C-alpha cells in the first residue's frame, strides 16, 4: 500500500487522524530509510506487473477478436500515408499535423483500470491518451 492508501485505510477503519498517520509514516521513513527505499521499489514493481498483466490481457483480446480497419490505407513505398483534405495537403513537407484523439473502435475492449481510461491502440500497441502520432505530407500530391 502507498502512504496515501495507508492514511485512507486507517481513517476509514480505525478513525485515526490523517495528520497523525502521516507524521508517524514520516518518522518511520527517517528511521528506516533502507527499508522504505526497497519498499517503494517493490510498490513500483507491483504496479508495473499489474499494468503488464492488464496489457497482456488486452493484447490477447485484440489478437483473438481483431477489428478490420473501416477504410484500408494503401501504403506508399516510404511508409507515409496520404491524408485527405486540401488544408493538410498544402502544408510544407515535414510539418507535423495535430490529430484529434481516435474514437475507440467497436469490438475493442476499453481499458479502464489503473487509470488508463483514455488509452487507445496505435499500430496494435496500447498508447496513452495524450499520444498524438505525427503524420507528414509526402509532397507528392
């Protein structure tokens, strides 16, 4: 449990003042620095294991129930895909174009545990909600 989880648990179950719990926690950290250093590493590892297991389950569902793309893109030899719209195609080559976050595809499980509710899939890999892929105009249009 994190310090905040301990404070909340002691408040709800034993009605211990959060200020007192925080003070005791700080004193314990000062007197047992090595223990808490290892403890925090284990907490981080636990969170990573939980996230990995969640992403692994998500990958299983993506592989078991693939969703075909609604509009297939024809790849250009250098791997850049054309983008529709005159405004986008008139930009000089190499300038990034800001994209709207993708709408979750139907049939894909929505990730909502561990605070990843805005997660979406980019090239088959879960990506955070603030991830914005850069697309560039190839200049051939």
